[in-house]
């Protein structure tokens, strides 16, 4: 969660009351505090909280040219659900002008600066590993629009405005494949640079794969040009191209069903996607959302290959409810029926704030939830690792 002073600084920067250098100093302080929080509760793997990003996926468009219509709704659109005890359902419309409109060319690194600052704050702490998160490349299919876009064209002779139809993305990339090839190239360069700088743990976030279990989202993604089977094969092939470029770093691969403002997008188990993804992706660790019944059973864990760990996302980031050590231990026991306990770990099911808007919890809630995870790991696995 972003502290209130960071959110206030963001607002001041946006309306011109705070310059870039002063804002950077505020960000630096917030990152130091979130690293201290994780270190204080004993987390062995820490991140900068993505505090410098608008959203977990926003750095591609922030760091590269070629995009139009990218605002917060670009990362939040969809029909969000919260259940009876949540804040209520919410529909966010997809921006009409959203799309890739020119060749994607990086102006700066996406996450290298984040990592170097985190590493400097951690120093030579032998008990902490700094993890960097990046989006799965095919997640950005959302930004390639095959549809025509209504726009305004001025008559060259009479000067009158007339409505025209323009293909928003095909002028830049004739196919989704061509666009994603450039996205993969940007991410490959990024992971190579992270490894050069000393990063040893990189996570790809891929919430779009579980969305494919929902007919509405399957139709949206298939409209980009790929049938379901191709999403579960070629999509993973693109993930593997990024992962393979970042070796020898350890790679995590995170799957969830949407996480914004204490809401979610879809419900359902991993059964329909587990075989191609669990078995196909080259990641070392699968970080899987399992905080409530929406995630289905642990049965699909039987499809995890022997060379992969599973990090069970048992602690919810959506509500202040703090799970008990006994409940978490029981859930680990249930999962170990399908995969050996020596290949299990535990974590939150997703970020506490996958955009700067955050979830309906407090920073103290975060602290308590992380602390119960560490205590449970010590109790169940004989220590954190």
C-alpha cells in the first residue's frame, strides 16, 4: 500500500506543485520504509512494493513510445466483483482510444532503476533476496486493437470535419504477433540488464491466463487473433523467451484472477489451464492464488512438474482479515497431498496494491499478514527460505 504522503506527492506532481527531483525523494523514502517493513517481519524475499509504478503493468507504456490512450482505466477496465461483504461491484470501461499506434521503442529501462535502489538499501544483507516483478509479454495484447476506431478527419478541400474509421493498431503492427515480438524484445533486454546488475530473482505476472477460464474474457482475448489453444501455447512460448534470456536468475510466474481495490475479475479453478501452463512455462516457481474458494481446489497441483516449486498464495490481500497460523498450516497440509511439502512455500495471493489505488486494507494490515506468513513458514517448513 502507498503511504498517504506518497499519494499526496503524486497529486502534487500531477498538478505541477512538485518537481521531479522532489518527487523522487518522496518515492525513495517510501521504498525505504516498505523494505524496512518486510525486513522487520522477517521476509526472506523482498520487493520495493512497485511503489514507483502507476500499476504493476504500467512501466512498458511509461518507458516506451508507441502507445495512445494509456491512463489508469487502461489497466483497470473490466467488470470487477467483490462479493457480499466487499465494497460492491464496479464496471470500468475500456478507453476507446487505447492502443499501440506506432512501433514500440524503449526510452528507458522498466525496472533496472528500481532494482539498483533496492539493492543499495538492502546492502550486503545475506538474509534478503530482492525480487523484481515484470509483466508477462502477452498481457499487453490488451494494447493491440484489431478494431476500427471512430475518429475525426478534416476534408482537405472544404475544411469540414467528417467522421472516419481508422484501424487503431494495424498501421503500427499488422498482427498481434508482430506487436508482441517487439514487446518480448523489450522485456528480454530488461531481464538481461537486471541480471547484469546482479538481480537473482525475477517474477513474471500473468493474470490474463486465469481470465481465459471465463467465456467473456476468452472471447475478448480470442478477438485479438489467437484461439484459446494458442494463448496457452504460443503465449507461454513468449514467456519462455523472456525467462530464457534472463538466466541464470531464478524466475517466478504469478497467476491470479484480478486484484484491484479489493475486487476480482473472474472465479474458477486452474483445471482448464494447468497442464499447458504449469508444464510448459520455464519458470522455477509458480506463485498461485489460493486465498478462497474462487481459486478452486488443489487438484491441479498434480500437474506441476518435479522441477518446479509452488508458492501457495494463501493470505488474502483484499480484506483486513488476518489468517491464523493453524488455518495456513492446514491448507499447506491439504496441498501436500498433491505436491511434496519440500516443494511448497507460502505467500500473499497477490499484491496488496497492484496499482497506486490499492486495496481496502491498511499498512498495519500488511504488516500483520506478512508476520503470520513468516511465523507459519517457521512452524511448517522449519524456517523461512
